[in-house]
């Protein structure tokens, strides 16, 4: 079986029953054998072997869960302001460590940006082992956010629509994507984004796979849809170019063929996973 998208595998036992029990949480924090995630340059530290690095517990603000029978914690670190800095680290990160890396990074991002209550403006305090914050003034409870993004391949008679954003490296084309909006289903968001960015109408939206993307807190929802007509009207503020490509062209790009009509997205991206899934 093909591996899941990077970041998507099961992480550790998140042990929610411990989070909600302050006494058990205090016991597990004080117990011997716990480990605290090491951070380096504003990111969870990754050793030369691709594994996350750990140290004895000193600041157990965030309870990440239980791994290999050991409780795992992280301090509420301030993540690196430039997410791009993470990508060198990700190149060496082991696939099975990626979900925990994503959870720790997204959670730390959220804490660093939610020190004050969105309801009344007073200070908030960490509770539930870092999986919520509560306002000291009005008692409002705030939960870590996840921002859903749809990312999709539109298909028309054996060809796929790919687009290029201005900031991509030369030659790169990828799946179109956009944030879900309140009151919208995944299917409606896919149809709206393809209409807005490429001017095409689609039907038969199907879900393929999803991927947490911790920069800072996206959930990429990978889909496929069927275009009714291939004529394009591009929104050039979003994508500077788009094209329809067939299976042979997609396979050539995935294989790194210099003669391919485009350069495929990088291996960590769910866009590449969607292309591989389609190309067979
Ligand atoms: Zn408040």
C-alpha cells in the first residue's frame, strides 16, 4: 500500500482522558520517564537520524500524548516567524515522526497568538494540557484552530487542470487550492474555487486524502472533480497560468523527465500525492 501524504499518518496516543483530568495530568507530569520535545531555532529539533529530539521534562506546558509508554511534553515555544525555514528540516524528518512534529508546531503557533481572549480582551491561561485556553476574566474557552483548505484536480476527458502561482519556482505547476469559507461544504468550496480561479464549472467532487499542514494550522483536503467544459477564464491575481495535461505528461513530470511540460510539486506536498494517485 502507498504511504499516506506526509504529516498524515497516525501520530502518538493523544491520551485525551489525561488532558481532561487535572490530577492525572499533574501525576504524569511529575512522574519519572517523561520526555520534553527539544526545540532549535524556533522549530521542533530533528536529529541527523530524522527523529525528533527529546530532553528531561522542565517546562511541561503542552502535553502531546504518550509514545513508547512515555508521556511527551513540549514547552509553549515561540515558533520561527518564517515557515520556509522549516522546509530544510522537513527534508530529513522521518515520515512516522511528521505527525507529532506537525501537532507540536501548530499547537505552539496557536498558543503564541492567543494570549488574550477574543471575547473580552483579558489574558487567557493554558488548560487541558495545552489543548485549550481559558479566559481568566469571562471564562470563555478557546480551542486550537484548524483552517481547512481544499486542494483539487479538475479532470476533463482524460486531462487534468494544473495552475501556477507567481511565487512558484520556474516551471512548477500544481493543483489549485483555496480556503473553505464559513457555511460551505467541501464540495461547494471545490466548485467555487475552480469557478473563481479558472472559470470552470465542475460536478462529481470526490474526496481523495487529507494532510495536516502546520504553517501554521491548515488541513489540506485533497479532492478531484469533473469539469463540464475545458475553456478557462483565469483569475490572474491568483494564478498566472494554467494548462490541461494528460496522463503521460503527468507521469513524465512525476518521473523528473526534463522533457515534461511542467515541474511536479515537491514530495511533501499533497498536490504531488493527488497527481500520483491519478497517474496510477
Ligand atoms: Zn474573556
